[in-house]
C-alpha cells in the first residue's frame, strides 16, 4: 500500500503543478467602429462599449464548450469559449472566429435594440458556421474580410472562404500543413491571391476565387510564427528561428532576413507593420526594431521593460497614432515612440508611477482611434489610453457583474 | 525566487530544452526524443538502479535463510521480524532499497509531463508560454513547433486504442514480478499478490488519462528496467520463482 501511496502522490502533483494544463484563454484584441468599441472577453463574450459614454451597449455570450477530462481530473467540464481573433466590423455586422470552430456574424443594430436572436424573420440576422469537431477546427487567426468574402484559417490546416452575407461555404483549401495542421496565422490578400504562412515554414499562394494552390510557394527551414504582411509585393513575417523574413512574391529566395547575422533574442511573434518604407517589428525579446523595408538594415531599436528593469516580451503588433508609434509589452507597459528616432516614453500608471501602465499583462492586439488606444488587459478590463495626454483615460470591467 | 521559478530553472526548463533539442536531432520525431530522454534518465540513475539490483540479488540469495527463519519463528511474528532485520543487516541489504530509483524518478515524471505538454503546445497560450522557456540554442528554436504524431499516437493526448495502457501495465507487472520476493507466509502472500496486480493496473489506468508521451516514457522505462534486470541478475528472477506456500503442480502425467 505504501508503494501505491507514493506512486499516487507525484501523479497527483503532476496534475496540480502549473504547466501541465492545456489552457486556452483567448487574447482577442479590440475593434472600433462608429464610436463603438468591440472586444471579446476572457469568459467568451462579445461586448460592445460606447466610447463616448463609456457604457455597455450590448453583450453576447458564445456557447460554452465541453472539454474532455485531463490527467487525474475526472469527467468532462463545460468551459467558456476562448476567442483569439479580433472582431471585424463590416457595415452593421460584427464577425468573430471562436476557438470552438465557429464564425459568428452578429448584427449590432439589432443587438443595441435588445432584440432576441436569431432575427431572420425581421430582416435582421445572424449566422454561425459550426464545424463538427470543434477542437480540431479551432479558429485562432484573425478573420480576413474582403468585399464579399470572409477568409478563415482553421486548426485543421485548411483555409475556408465563406460568403460574407449568408455564411455559405464558397470553398475550402487543401490541408496546407500536414505536419502540424495548426493554421494559427491569418492569410494576407493582394489582388485575387491569398498568401498563407504555415508552421512548417511555407508561404503558399492560393486563388482567392477557388482556393486552389497557385504555382508559387516559398519554403524556409523554420516555421513561420506570425501572419504575413504584404507591402510593395514583398511579404514580411516572423519565424520561430528568431528572424524576420522579407520574401519577394514569386521568388524562392528571401530578399533579406533580420537580424542579418545573429538571430534576435526570441521569436517575432506579432505581425510587423510597414509604413513609408519602414518595417516596425515587435519581438518577444522585448525590443521593437525599425528596419528598412528594402535593404533589411536596422534603423533603430527600442527596448521595452518590466518593472524590474528586465526586457518584457512584445506580443502584440505596434499601432500608429498620427505620427507616433504605440507598443505594449507583456508586463503591462505602454510606450509612445517617435518612429524617426526610436526615442520612447512610457505611459505611467494612473495611481502609482512605479507600477506598469496598466495593472495586467497585455497580450491582445491594440486598436487606435481618434488619439486613444484601446487595450484589453489580461485582467479582463478594457483600458483606453490617451496618447496626447500620455495617460490611461478610463477603464471598463468586462467581467459579468453578479 | 518562488518555488515554481526554482523548479523551472533547475529541472523544468532543462528537461524541456533537452527534449526539444533531442527532437530536432532525431529528425523532428518527438516520440524518439522521449525514448532517447528515457535512456538518458536511466543512465543517470544507473548508480541507484545498480544498488537496487544488488539488493534484489541479495534478497534472492537470502531466500533459503528467510524460509528457514519462517519455519522456525512462524508463530512468533515479532521474533521473526527481528531475526529477519538482523539477517538483512548482516547481509548489508536494505529491503526498501528498491524504492530509491522510483523516488528519484518522481521529479523526472513531473518535469517530463510538464515538458511534453509545454513542448507540444496544444493551445496558442501554451505556444506563447513556450517562448519564455526555450534557451537561445539554434537547435531548440529550429525544432518549434513540434509534431505531436508518433506511430498511431498523438503524444499530447491519451492513447485512444488502449495499446499503450496494456504495454505499460504488462511491462510493469513483469518488472515487479522479477524483483518482488515471494511472501513467506500465507497472510503476506495475498497482500503481495494484490500489490503485484495493483500497481500495473493503476499505471495502466493512468495511461488512459495522461498524455501518451508520458505513458511512452513509462513503457520504455519499464522495458529498459526488465532488460537491465535480466542481464544484471542473470535471468528472470522471481518471475520463475515459486513461493513455498504455493501448491506444487503434480509432476508427470
């Protein structure tokens, strides 16, 4: 019996120790449209907040999912649906991809009038695109919405094209990454061609009309961590080998990779942004790099830190507000950076200057609108940061009040 | 530093990085990396295993004397225990010596479980978390993300076909049977028999709950244990041994 007890003890510990759990919390960013901020919460809701009145307009709860037991925890559990993709607003509809494999289209006008759903009979409508095996079809990447189509990357390794109005399936691509299956990066579109990057180190070109693979593809030794960004026929994207790649469409050799010699301190996880010939790439080593888009030459670098003075990972992409660059790091610090010189200024915490800008980790994407940057903190609160005033203007609790 | 930080620094992250590096060395095959790590762990714990095997062999050699004591003091349990302890002491044998290799492996199990789940990064959160745990070695970063497929298994999930559960349970039973001295009194015999079944059944059951990567470690570790035991003690040990209290089958037909 002694043996049984000592055998059970570590196995119980194994189930309890941190690191063993398969956590899917979601880190959806924010979107702003017509003065309304759309944000997905940690508990699987889509929330609309009026940016002027700072009041809740409406809240929609996604359907909880059932998860199988893990380790010594017995039985199934019903958990909220994680949401990683940023809400996309197009006309009166908010589109969201969920970790349970659904694409939701929510009519925001009808929601603000507190009507029940679905509302097809009233001319108001919403739809979802459920897929049988939710777990393997999880949607992690942001949705790509074009004039009449939504493109969705799925964890089953395929890209889907859906009719934007009714949600009908136009086409599904072949499995792009047989090895990992996970397509956790969203495609980029140029003209009638989609470009999708994969964890097995490929960039594929697909016909936006049919989903068929086109002749050109690019292969790298390491997998691509970030979604591709296209600028002047060049695709910029980060890799797990700690380089940022610039790949000319149609070429089999990268134009450049950055840094030119030794790799960076960690992965380029977030997609870079490109403005006026300069690539701004946040890295998990805590630095923001400004790189000449044409030559790959480093123009400057800015290191973001935590409160102990150590570099803190930059998980989300930078945003431009006027002629200023805004970045946030995982430690909760928000910086305003001069894009020409790379000089940065940390925005201080409202209550205690020694604390990070916001009292929570920042993983979700930032959204800028009219001089304010909206950030969902990992404490399930929405923060509005005034860039001109260099301060946190207001915050809003996203958790359901009992 | 908190306990978790110390744990990750000393055991958790080194095991994770070695596992990922092994995977890259073995053509991106994470299953082979687990097998290689198992062999490394068994090599590191060899001094303890050797001590355990010495104890087992000494216990085997002492069986005739133990049986004699059993016959002599069978009705006086207290005296029997005293005499047996005396015998163990004289022979320099610790009857609990076989537990040390198992105890040493506990932190490895925990670290391996964490390493498998972290390395395979089945959720986006786990993948992002992995970035903070990997060393800056090129070999490690080029291996990410890992392929969780190995033979019929998804190493981040339990084996749906129960094959691994049977292998883990079966090999554990064989290994235990080889090392477990038969009980010398009928009362202990049923306990001993139950123990012999209980552990393999329990681990077989746990294999159905835990990621198959961890179960693969158990299975390979058991097989290595059986092979080592066989060659070190020169045979199948107690697997062929019969308790004197077991009925002797009739010879000749």
